[in-house]
C-alpha cells in the first residue's frame, strides 16, 4: 500500500454490512418502502474492503455499484434480510446494521394486483392495509450472541429531536435498548442524510458519556470513523 493509502487494519477480519432499505410487498407491483439510498452502507463496505477486510454486503434495494472486493447478497424484505444475515453469520467478526429495516409489513400479500374498483357500488371504496411487526434483527443478533463480544454488533439510528428529547437523548436510549457495542446516530431532517452524500453522525458506546461527532462529512469519511471505532473496540478488548 502507498504510505498515504488506507490502513490495512481490517486484514483477516470478516465484516458483514447491511445496507439500503427493505421493501414490504402488498401485491406484485406495490410495496411499503423507505427513503434509504444505501449510500452509507455501501461506503462502509467499500472502506472495509480497502482496509483489508473480507466483506459481505447484504443489500436491500440499493441501485449502487458494487464496491471492488465486496460480496453482495441482494434481498428485498426484512424477513429476507434476517435470513441472509443469519446465513452469512458464521465466522463474521463484526456486523454493521446500516440497513433501514421496515418495522412493519402488510399482513397479507395479494397474489394479484389490487384493483381500484372491485365492482358496482365500490367506485369510492378504498382498502385498508393491516400491518404486522417485523422481527427486530439487530436485537435478535444481540440476544443470540449471549454474553461474549463476538461478533461485535454496530447499530444505526436515524433520529430527529422532538418534545421528549434531542437526538443524543433518543440515541442513548436506543443504544441501551438494543444492547449493541456501538451506535451510529444519524441526525435527520437537517437537510442531511437520506439520499444525500453528506451526513452528520454521533458515535456512541455503552457506558461512555461523550459521543464522538463526525460531520457534516461524506459517507466515506463517516465510514472510516466507524471502522476506526470498531478497531479501537478490538484493541481495548481483543475479540
Ligand atoms: N433494525 C433491525 N430490525 C428492525 C428494525 C431496525 O435490525 N426490524 C436495526 C436497524 O438496522 C438499525 C437499528 O436497528 O441498525 C435501529 O433502527 P431504528 O429504526 O432506528 O430503531 P427501532 O428500534 O426500529 O426504533 P424506531 O424506529 O421506533 O425509532
Ligand atoms: Ca425502526
């Protein structure tokens, strides 16, 4: 590597990154989705590969070029994401859940396209969509891991401040709830994040009062900061 190239500090590590946003189908032509572009997850995968890692990228509906040296598994729904993550899991050293996973999916999938009008007298009728909860994949990974710290688990959170607290308050509560080793809290709604090239994030670790704030910066710079934190976590307690 050139002296000013990326450090090779992820050599020998297998990293799993989820990216993009899941889509939950209603019928063959429609889905419930979200605004995640996948850019942050793809940047994480690209930077990890450049730093020497073996990278598996579970990608949900991102239309982005595959970074060099990255193995991609394409999925659509939250349940498929869960299966793909579980399948790739053996031997993984760290999981970064950058994907925006739908919290709910339609209870029923209609095999045929839902029609606007069902018959005479139905001209003004509109269907309601019943939703059911998707599993919390990140929480499941933390629960399955038990007491050890392998794999390391990194969560993401897109937060806005509201009446009950600011972005950091919500992020700390989420970190506690999820039990992961690092939380990357995105500030949304400040004209940053979704689909944009720049983000502002706070990196939070359990038991640490001070968050490390990165940005507004490119998603590549943010990705590098996330991997720096991961490397630091391994240095503090080897795993
Ligand atoms: N996540 C997940 N499975 C879900 C929902 C979220 O694994 N069903 C993961 C995301 O990939 C992210 C983290 O959990 O890494 C936080 O997602 P977020 O939507 O911010 O948290 P929720 O617990 O769903 O809380 P809420 O949407 O109510 O803020
Ligand atoms: Ca959610």
